C-alpha cells in the first residue's frame, strides 16, 4: 500500500502535531480504525476542507473525533459537527 504525506495546518492538534508538521499516513481502504488513532477526513459540512483529528469514540461505523489542543475553542471537531462517517475518512496516520 502506498503511503501519503499530510501537512498539518493550524493548532487544533497541538501539542501532539504542530502547524506545518508533516505526517505519514496510509490511505483508508476499510482497514480497522482504532481509538486514539489520528484520521484524515473530509469535513462533514464542507468537502473542500480536509481535517486531521484523533478518534475518541467508535460506534455504528461512525467516529467521534477531537483535536488534541486542550483549549476547547482551538478545534473544529465532533463537538461542533457531530460524528463522522467512515466514508469520510481519507487516510489514517501511521
């Protein structure tokens, strides 16, 4: 499976992942997604936005994702847009 490189933009994943940091990901093709894994996905309300967040809950083929930043206003995540579908996932961080 070919890997892909993703550049983190913004501070929602700070301090784990910093703005401008590059991470290596595997394209999502149905493999198991685990709790606390970082996923890359299309934003549920705007398909032109690609986001990276950490999986906090998995239920009924849906994911609840959050940013790592302890400031609750620093991340647009499932607290704002709700659960995301597995079909929105583009890649998983290695």
